């Protein structure tokens, strides 16, 4: 368990402390990093120093420094943005590091605030209902409300003029019905059910 009294190491943005851990200058070659790592790892290895807990901690730092500086992408991020850049890359991905640091700059924040003030909106377009572009037109307010039952009654009145015969006349002469046949007989058609009607 870690010591609660131990100070928390702050994240740097300079990108120099890992090089100092390996005893190198910033921008050292891969061969120099590998050579320095092997030398320091042998010196501080926990098996060679079983009674020294500081040697184990130093060995962990040396391994961490080597793992970051031997990876080209991580080394590039570390050289440009420091340990804070590595933390951001771990959280949001390596592609997001430059955008994170761009958005954290003072001039970018000022630009966002100014654009928000000038456009009266947080998304830099006047989509608010304050200027009228997003406002509903006054003609929409004059539309009269119609009760659904009144609307159905009006539709029934319009359809009342169109008679649809739904039953064929019967040919039963016993009930006194007159049946006609021949050329002048009315043609009776039954309506077909549409695909959406029930």
C-alpha cells in the first residue's frame, strides 16, 4: 500500500523527466536509450538489491521510462506534451491529444466565448428563438382548432353525395321485388377493399 504522506507527482508538460530518469538528454537516440536502460536496470534490479525498497521503486521508474521512450508514438507525444500528453492519450486516444491541448489554450477559450457572445448562442449559429430565425411565424397562431368529431362529421357530409351500393338487389320474386334484366338494367358494383382499409 502506498504511503499517504508521500507527495503526489505532478504531470509535466515539458517532457524531460523520463530522460533524466535514464540519465540522458532530451532527444537521445534509440541506441543510447537502450544502452542506458540496460545499465540502470542491472544496477537497480530487485534481485540484486533484495533489502532495498528504494531500488525496486527506481527499477519501476526505469522500466516505465524505457517503455515510453522506446515506443515512437508515445515518445513523440511525450516530447511534445510531456506526461500530461501521455495521460490524455491513455484516456482519449493518441489522435485526440493535439485537440485536447488546442482546446485548453487560453486563446481558444477566448475565441469560443467571443463567438458565443456575438452569435447569442453556444453553437455559433443563431438558432435561438431570440432573433426571429427560429421563431414560429405569426400565421401559425391564426390556425383555428377543429374538434376531431366536427372534422369527421364534415367528411361524412362530403361523402354523403357519393352513393356506394354495398348490397346487390336480390332476384327473389316472392318478396315482391322487381328484377330487371337486359340492356337497361342498372349495373351494380361492389366496392373493393383497399390494402390499408379493414
